[in-house]
C-alpha cells in the first residue's frame, strides 16, 4: 500500500541536522502529542483521526520517534476501516516488529491513561500543529544559514528560495475544509444585492472598453483572464491599454494599482508605448524626429500624468511561477495591487525535467492559485498555435498553445483576432491605413456570456479604442 502524505516524513534528516547545529532541543510537547494520540485510540471511532488528518497532522507533526510510529500505525488501521483501539494497535505494531521499540503495550496503555475524554481534540491538534510549524521554521532557517555560508547560489536566487520556503510553511497553516452552505448562501445573497443595487453597473475592475465591460461586468477578484492571440495581433498593446485605463481612469474614478510582469519587452519599451499612445504620437514619425511642437507639449503633460500612476513594471526574465508569486505577494503587501498582468505565459520558466505541456499545466495552475491567494484578477497573455492560420478560420479555445490546462484553469478566455469576413482584404484588416478592426472573441466566460467585441487598433500608435460604427452614427 502506498504511503500517504499524512503518514510519511518528508525530510527526516533536516531536523536532526538543525538540532546538532544549534545544540538545542527543538520546541515540542510530549503531553500534547500523547493527548492527541490518546484521543484517536480511546475513541475507537473515526472522528478524532479524521479531524487530525483534515488539519494536516502527519508523522512530522510528532517529535518523539515512538509517537511517530504510533501515528503511522493508527492511520494504517484507519485506512483499512478497522476500529482503532489498544488491542488492534498493539497487534499491528507487533506484526511490523515495532511494538518493542516503543516500549510494548504498556506504553500504549500509559498514553491512553493520559486523558479521560477526547472532547478537547481541537486544542490538542492545534498545539501539536503549531509546534510542528515552529520546528519547520527553525529547520528552514538553519538550512538557509548553512546555504548562505556555502555561497552556492546567487543572492537573488538565495532570497527567492528562502522566501518560498517560509511561505510554504505559512500556507500550510491553513486547512482547506468544507464550510456550511449557510456561509456560501450569505455570500451569494450579498452578491445579488450588490448587482441589484448597481443596476447594470460594473461589479469588477473595468477594462476601459465599454463593450467589453458590458459583457464581462468587469474583471473580478480571484479570476484568471487569458488573452490569447497569434504574434503581431497586438495582445501586449491591449494589455497595456487595459492597465493604462485602470491606473489613469476617467474623471470621477479612483486609480487602481497594477503590477505588470513583462517577460518579453523592457520597461522602457513599454513606457514608450504607453506614453506615445496616450499622447497620440506616431511612433514612426517620432523615430524620424519629426513631430510638431504642440505634440511635444502634450507628451510632457502625459508623462507627468503617468509618473503619478500606480503602475509597476517587472521586466525580469527567466522567472519561475514560484518566483513570480513571491514577487507579487511582496508587492501586494507593500503597495495595494488591484490587478496583475503577465506578458506572457509561455515565457515563464518551468521544470525542465518534465515535458513542456506538463510545465505549462503547472504554470497555469500557479497563476490561478496566485489570483485566489491575493484575491485579485490576473490577466495572462498567451500564444495561439498556427492551426487557425493554416485552416483559414477564426481561432478557438483548442488553439491555445501547448496545453489544454490553460483553458481549464481560466475563468475567462479572450481571443484577439482579425475579423473574419468574406469581403475583407486578404490580410483580414478591413480599414485602410493605420487603423484596423480587431475582434475580441470571448470564447469562455465562467460567470457570464460569451460573444464577440470589435475594437479599433491604431497600429501607428499601438493603441486600442472602443469601436464606433460610422453607419450607426449616421
């Protein structure tokens, strides 16, 4: 039978190394460990053991070797569906040759005599878990001290590893347990009241594009929004425009903070794009050095406006999803972040020891976990494969490059594409000159409708604007 995670010791050598290194006994409580074990044995049923497993009690939660052996045997018996009591426990330990090593059946009886009732199991579990996590913090700290003296890693890598280890311990404090339906119903009623009160107004973070916001109701907390496109469709421009609309909103709206992970372009390139696009400056003419004086003045005004905007750009390359989550967590604790943008998913580093498709799956799950952890929407850009171009059709969900896990994890998938129309030119762009129409195909929307939203893309400004049909205006 495979060893379960709540029975298996993960790193038995670390605590020994730590104790030898410090010369001090790590925090533990024999009384609480024995009281917890006694609850599981004298109850004879399932409740105490189930509660312990549910709250992540494992072999590592116990300090004394004898207690570790007892817990492992208790869980073995529990998983078989056999009643857990002194007789069955002693028989199991005898059959595995471990009964004498813990002190025989007398040791089991002495543990059972420690308490009269399992009524206080909640307190015993909490105390044992707290001491286990304290020992893990000490062990991680000592390991990092040894690593620091060894100077094996670059400073940035060392800090990221240390932070991730401590965060893993912190995350492990929280047990994901089922909650009564009453709490979920109360939350749902509050959401309904909010929707009725706003009467069609956005309940999430606005993108700044009216038609898109009307279909999505805004980007909501914990959502993973995927914007996918083939190269040169303008997905980075769209993401920057959304970020711009959030950090520099229309009058009467409060600016919101945005963290932009740019794994492809430098922060200076992105700043130049957003600056010229907002000021209405043709990038080609700017490179040629021919722009009017009035435009220069407008540029300075826009620059001043953007300097005060709560937008942070991280241009680090070769980031892993763990490093990205650590950076986002740290930034969110310092500066309140309302949205994270990642450009783009396929550039995030994965574990090279596993297939690329599996890497992308893990990265996708990590992005969704980041959105849930920070309780903010995360927009992640993604590439599409070439199938739609070869078959001359509109892209669809299955065209997401390298993994179907992206489609599964995402709350919303928006595909940026050229309009498909028989009367269009061969390249699919149905406006002459620098302005073309792009379709935002909302191919998946977990909490709302799907459909198509047209936008105008001004290629000379690398900027999107809401689409206005001249025939309607007439």
